[in-house]
C-alpha cells in the first residue's frame, strides 16, 4: 500500500539557493494537497514568516526549519533542524547570522579559482544570480556557469568544478556536529541527519551513537529503494525518528523533483512532534 504523504520536510527557497520564494513554495504545497511543509533553507530562517503568512491563507502548516553543515573529519554532513525557534535574535539565529557572514567570501574564492582555470566568470554576474539570497553558495556559482555556457548543466558544474575535490572547490568554515546539533536543540527543535546515503565513507550507526541526533532523513530522492529499506530497519530498531522530503530547489537547479515528491506520513510527523525539546 502506498505511503500517504502529508508533509514535505525539506524545501529550499530564494532565501538560500532555491528558485522559488517562500510563498511560492507554499502555493506548490497546497496544489500538491500537503498539510504541512518545513522550509529548510541553508543557514537561514528569514523566509519562515512569509511562508507562514501564505500557509495560513491556504491551510498549509509551515514548520520552521533550516539546513546546516557540520564536519566529521573531512566529510561534510548536512543536518536539518525542524520545529526550531525562528526568532532572529535567538541563539540559533545568531549562529546562522555568523555562518551566513562567512558565505560571500567563499563564493568569491570559488570564482577566483575558476578564473585561474580559464573560466571567464564575473563577480557582477554572481551578484545578479545571488539576488536577495541571504545564503550565497555553490548553486549560485553553478547557475552562472550554465548561463555563460561554461557547462551545460548544474550537475556538470559540480562534477567538473564545484564538488568535493573538484578543481574549484573551496571548503566551508568548519563547525562540529555537536555545535550544530546543540544549537538546534537549544532552539527547541529536533536534529535530523539529511540524506545519510551520501556519507557512505562513514558508519551511520557510529555517527548516530557518537552524536545526539534525533533521526535520519530516509525518504530522499538520492536514496534507492534498497537504501531506504536498510535505513528504515535501522531506524525502527534503534528508535530514530524517520523523516523525508523532496529537497526541492526549483525546476532548474534540481530538475525532475517536485514539492511533495518525498515526505512523511501523519504517523511519522506525529513522532517528530513528540520529540520536541520545548
């Protein structure tokens, strides 16, 4: 029997590296007949208020969230914070402000590396692509590379230049998992390891024992059915929360993915809410 999805817990808007505004995302969720969505912009919670305003009008609950990066040795982990306090002057809000402040310099360093490789990319074009985003990053650089025809697709941009160990890759400032998870818990939220199938060089069970993560994102477009089955059995046996989301960024940045294409059932969402810290 198909899972009856009622919420998408992984979405990105123009406040980070998504193509749609928070309000447009909620409109898509309403069209998909979802009851709830989590806006999980990279290092940003500033889009929550606009999303909630639209959600109130359309009958879609908006869950305050964000996606942050942490490092386990040389592996970058993505951690989702769900049901967090979205006040900008909260401890989490202040940490996000600090992290976002580090992002522009990283983008400029990437652009400089690209120019050293013979790619003609202008800072003015980057700024135009970044627009009002508070979290400029590699996706914006990739979009410019497509526009100037240095590559044909976003995927090629990451494979050739921007991905880990690619020629123009620049690492982020490093925060430990405990720093990020602690900030999420301090904001009353739950901390979920995003798309765990992307960290195959690490032991998932060891990570979950080492750090106070609350759950894992099982239902994600990058996970084949075999991975989902393994993760589901592990989560059920260990009592980890089960989440899922589309990781939607827009029609061009991650083609073929729609709002609500992955998500959680009512039972799974209820379990997440039961674990809230506040």
